[in-house]
């Protein structure tokens, strides 16, 4: 955490220094840095909107020094690959991608973009470690959570705060089948099982991935068939934002189930305050939009190498929600 904060501080100091320098101001007369940016989901989606807000804020600061186009992918890995190819064909200066398709799927296209077309590629939200290592010197960085440790941290904290005992039952509703993204789900499951918790698992379907409300019959059916389930972890920001609807639709009161998940939103804030959601790991998606824009700009203009910045470290619950709630309402946290 300290190392990541130092990196972020260094980036901030570099930006302040560059923005203050007379030479930097002269870049107004140069062609803008063209960037294709992937917010991840759909316009208006809980998580992707905050990522988008961060990217737009960075673009506003840089003004006419950058030109940013956004590619919405509905969290569909194949669509992300197709859109990357479309973006690459446009020959921009840089592309900021979500890593959900994984290294194997992205590798041939990133290789062509970087090595043949001299396009800067960087990533957010889901790591692509082999590609990052290979192209770090050419601006390939990462802004986001460390997936496995994020899942493990939440799972460990949820067991403690829910006061679960060995043999108690929990449900993890996640994306374990995805090659890289699934590490967070596996981390949560491992943390529970190491403490003797009986874990049931449900894979998030493509329908629920695209529309969290479609999961109401799924979770209602599970909870009604498993009344001894004491903890539910939803490994998806939009599903976490829907926990209050899930649990109330199943006929549960707030104190009858412990809800845990990832990422803040206005709906999640309300659920924490109502007691339906008890614990959230906030990976600060605003930064996952904001920092990659500057990463590409600095790499293009000043040949900076890629920075690896961890954003997923904070746990949010009833004890600290009032401090963060106003920022969540503004689409920043």
C-alpha cells in the first residue's frame, strides 16, 4: 500500500511540475494525443460510470492536449477483443484496455499494436502481467486492484465481521471461469474455506453480468433453498449494488444475512445504511479511469514507462460510510 501511494504521489508531482512548466504550455499548438479508452461496462452502469467519470476528469484537465474516444463493452470479453482491433485500426496514440479477456486472448493484438503500429497500450481493472512486463518500457502500466488479494482480503474480513464459525455456510457469486478476472473470486473462496466455512458457488451468467436485476430469481431461489446461509459475497460491483433488492426479495431482514461485495455506488451506500450490505472492498474505480489517461499522455509526450498502481485496498462498512457517501453520490467513489 505504501509503495503504491508513493507511486501515485510521484505521478502527481510529475503532473504538477509539467503543468506548471512553460514548455508544457506550448503543447497547445501540437496535435492532441489520441486515446481510445475502455470503461468496461455499459453507459450508466454502476462501476463503469465511475471509471468513465475518472477518465473524463483527466481529459478535462489536459484539455485540447488529448482527444479521447470511449468504447463500451458490456463487460463482454469477446466484445473487448473486437473493439481493441477496431481501435487499433484507427491508429491512435494509445489504447487503455480492461484486462478481462486475459493475456492469451489479448497477446497477438497487443503485440501488433505495440511492435508494428507503435501504439501505447496500458490496462486497468484486471491485470495482464505478462504483457505489462514485456511492454512496460513502452508505457504499458496497470491501475487497479490486485485481484486475488482483493478477494482474499474481503473474504477474510467478512468471516470475522459476520462472526462465522467453522461449518457455517456462505455463498460466493462470482466469475471464477474467467482466466484472470476469476482470481478475485478464487481469493474470496480460499479465504472462506481456510477458515472452515462451507462454500457454495454460483457463476454469474452473461445475462446477470449485463443486468444485475436479472439475478433476483437466482439469489431468491438459492436463499429460499438454503436458509442456513449466513454470508453472501457478490464478486461484481453491479450485483453488490443490488444486494438490498436480492435479500429483501428473498424475504430476509437486514440482520438475517451478511452481505459483502465490491465497489461503491449510491445504491450500495443506501444498502450499507439500511443494513442489507455490511462490507465492501472499494477498488476506487475513479482512479482506474483518471490515471490511465495520464499514463498514455506522459508515455507519448515524455516517454515515461508504465506504472503499476494498486487501487483496491479500502474496506467500507457502517462505521465509515458517512465519510465516503458524499463522494459516492458524486460518482467519484
